[in-house]
């Protein structure tokens, strides 16, 4: 497929340029510092060859949401200077294995994950942890993320693990809700969180479709896939 006449490298360079411009414009419009938003490129479903091209184009942060795929790609790209962000659902029996390659685990949403994550961190390293907050109404189907009220207990558990560093919060806007409304709610939760944990100031929010709304509401990291890599191949 691909845009006619363009190599994959050119396609990725083009997508990256568009997204970097969108982030820059949103940052300026929000009156924020130009470099205050970090881009995590979500490479899930795409091959390690794309990750390699992205690294050549200056990408340093990549995001993955399935353990086996992430583990394999991280191994294939071990020669590159990349920081792997694990952004997917986590099972407690896989958490240790994720901590072996991830620099950041963004999707910690329950207490059961914390000890296995801490145990999986290789000696001499530290893994940054973001707590995933749910912005869905309580009881919604397929809901990932902790309730805002559960964050403090989770934060303390992470802080008690020497190999984990509490970095901040992550969230996904609920389908069908105005992202500005959802992210405004998140900004409130984040403000309270940072007041209690000043060094844990990361706010990972915003994807291809709603990164501007996230930047308006204080995101420090956006996670962007399809706007850079194109539509995800259908698997299964
Ligand atoms: C897939 C995914 C993204 C990227 O989504 P796009 O719409 O392709 O930009 C961001 N965050 C999470 C948690 C994801 O699973």
C-alpha cells in the first residue's frame, strides 16, 4: 500500500513531520514551552524494520502494547538507542518479563502488578512507572485504568520498590466523549497527584486523533501511532 511513489522511509519521515508540526502548533497555542511535550511513537503491529527507520529519523521513544511482540522487537532493535514504553494491558504473570526490556511501563493500574514489575528489573537499572487512570464511568465494559481514588495506594506501592521510579500518570480518552472534557478531568486528577508526588510530573495522554486536546490539558507525553505509521495492519 503506502503513498504512491514514496519509500517507507519517506512515508515515515512525512508522518513524523506532520505530527511534530501538530505537537509544536498545539504547544504554542497552549502558551507552553516549545519542548515541553515528548513524542512516543506507537509501533505496535508494525515490523522492527519500521522501528529502525524511525530511529534513523531521530525517534527515541517507542510504544508497544503486546508483550510478546514488544519483547521480540526490543531484542531485534537492541543495538539502537531506544526507550521502550509499554502501554498495553498487563497480566501479573507477564509483568516481570516486561520490566526486562521496558524503560517505562505506562499501564500500571492495579496493586498486583507492582511487586512482579519490581522483581523483573535487571540489576543496576530502574524502570519508570506511570499509573494508568481510567476516565470512563465506573463499571464501563472493557475499562482499563485505576479509579482516581485508587492512585494513592498504587503510588505508595511503586515508591516502596527500589527498582521502580514513580513517573506520573497515563490515560486514554473514552470513546465517544469529547476529548477536551475527558482530558480536563484528567488535568484535575494530575494536579492533585503532582501536589502529593512532585517528582512524578509526567502526564501521558493524547493519540493520533486527540493529541491537541491532550496538549491543551497539560500532557507532557503524547503516544502517536497511526498518524505516523499509517493504518494498523489487521491481525487475527
Ligand atoms: C495504540 C495506542 C495508541 C496510539 O493510537 P493511534 O490512534 O494509532 O495514535 C496510544 N495509546 C495507547 C494506549 C494505544 O494502545
